C-alpha cells in the first residue's frame, strides 16, 4: 500500500500552471529546482496567469495559418513571419492602454463593415434569384396560356368568335378613350384661348373708357360756361320765386303724406315733373351749424348717389363766381344711346333769408346759353331744389332755458324723364334724402333724438 506524505501541502502546482509561470514564481520544475524566490499563494498564481492570458490575447501571439492559392493545403508561417510577429510583440508591449483600446475598436468596426457587406451581397443575390424565378414562371405561364387558347380555339368555333368580338370591343374602347383624351385636350385649349381673349377684351374696354373720358374732358373743357355775378343773381332770384310758388300753390292742395325715417314727405306728379317737400325737426341742432356743414359738402362736390353709380356720374367745379356761388357740371350716361354722355350745368349757391332762414340750393343753368338743350328723356334734366335750415327755439320745462332746434326742409321739383322710370327715380330721390342725413347730421337710425 502506497502512502502519500505531506498531504497538507496540496497537489503539485505544475499540474495546473504553465512552466514559465512556475519559473517566474520560483516553483520546482521537472528539470530541477529553481532558485529561491518569494513565496506565492495559489491566489497570486491565478492572478498572474490571468494577466498573462490577457496580454497574449492583445498581442495576438497565436500562429495564423496561411491557405494556399488553390485552397488545397494550409501552411504555417515562415521564419520571416516569426520575426515580424516578434516585432509586433515588442510594439504591443510598448503600446499604451488607450492605443490598444483604439486598435480594438477599429478591428470591431472593420469586422462589422465586412459583415454588412456580406449581408448586402447575400440580399442582392437573393433578390436576383427571385427576379429570375419570377421571369421564368411568367414565361411558363404565357406559354401555358397560349397552349390553352390554341386548344380552345381549335375545339370550339363559337368561343373563338366570341373571343374575336371581345378583342374588337377592347380595341374600340381603347380608341374611344384616346379620342376622349384628345377631345378634352381640345376643350382645354379652347377654354384657355377664350380666357386670353376675354382678358384682352377687358383691357381694350378699359383703354376705350380711359380714352373716352379723356376726350370727353377735352371736349367739355372747351365749352365750359362763363357767367357774370349779375347773371347768377338773376338765376338765384328766379329760383327763389319758383320755390315760393311751390310752397304756396303746389303743396297746398296735397293732403296725402307719409313718414320716412322721421321725415314728413309730400309729393305729386304733374306735367312730367315731380314736386316734393321733405321736412324733419332735429333736436339740439343749430341751424347755422347745419347750414355751414351742408355748404361745405356742396363745395366739395359730395355725391349722395349709391356707390355703384358714383363712377358713372362725374361732377366737377367749372367756375367759382364768389364765396357763396359757383357753377358745377354733372356728366351722366345717356341710357338711350349707350356709350354717350350728357352734361348738365348747375348753379349752386348759399343764401340767408331776411327771416333768419339759411338755405343751400341749386338750379340748372339754361342750356341755350352754353350748348344745345339736353334731351327730354333724361331724369332731372330740369331741377330746382332748396334746402332750408329754419331755427326753432323752445323753452325747457325743467330748467327754463331756451333750447335751439332746427327744422330742415327740402323743397323742389325735377323732371321725371321717362314715365316708366318715374317711380324708381322718385324712390331713389327718397334714398338720397337718407344718405344726405347720414352725411350732414348723423345716422338716420338712432335710439335717441
């Protein structure tokens, strides 16, 4: 029976560690005892062995195998390769940790790139194979369909006739589709051409209107009236007599009246003329102030016609006789002769009556003094309108103070022109009254007076 001595010392370390590790730590080797060295425990040997393993992995000391060109044999590196390997070992030993880490990262990147290239190449080869298979299957399908059609055509003449009719219908449908596309393109080009022609026509109309306005202005400037102050006073006195006659005779027999936005309205038609009077009381308004404001608007040639007709009715001041009298012109389109215009001359003036009543009025100038008479079919070719501002004083019951109010009264007459348009022109006259109140006094619709 064999007995083992010194079992407490443990197994021989040479069974577990390499020879060069044992030498570095002074352990006994099979060839003989090593020189004395400091004692090391198995834990110390494990740590040294791990450090040497990591160093060997970094330095890549494994012997690489080289494949021959024909792929048949594999050889080991030569002595020159061993020398270069030793040089790399020396360089790796002198390399710092940061350089080793960077080298490892570059190697991983290179491996990743190569793997991606191989993967893309595999995908490309796979897709090429699928395309080849699809083309092969399509050719097989076409051949089988041709064989089937030939078999059916030879076996059933009726089906062959139906097939020919179907093919003819398909060709006819294709021709109709192409014809429809050509028709749509033709229609589109026609519409574009019409749009271009319409734009050109609008430009020509604008040029014609500009030229007509310029020529009309040149023509009418040559026949602008020139009136003396004495002649103007004669026309003013004549207009005043007409107004007094209207107030005393024409409206005395008119019983019918109605209210329009607070205006007391009376009118009548007589001898192709309309006679009218509008009156309204404005509380807390000064007659002098309202007169001054209305005359300011008259001098500025403010129009009370609807916005859609302002561009067709051109007004301008021709002669300023004095600070309270001037002559203006009004150009209006001739409804019976499209493209032609008719001019009317008005004498506008501001007066103060002996009884303290202010008035702003205008009357047409006789045409024989300047040009041929205006045609009878025009609305208001003869007009005489007076706007009177009559002061009214009342005593306030609460305070006992005198309060000044104003009564605004329109009195006048105008030729109605065509009888068929008389009602429409009378209504337009009433609407102009509302616009006059809105511009000179304030909004016609108010919650308080």
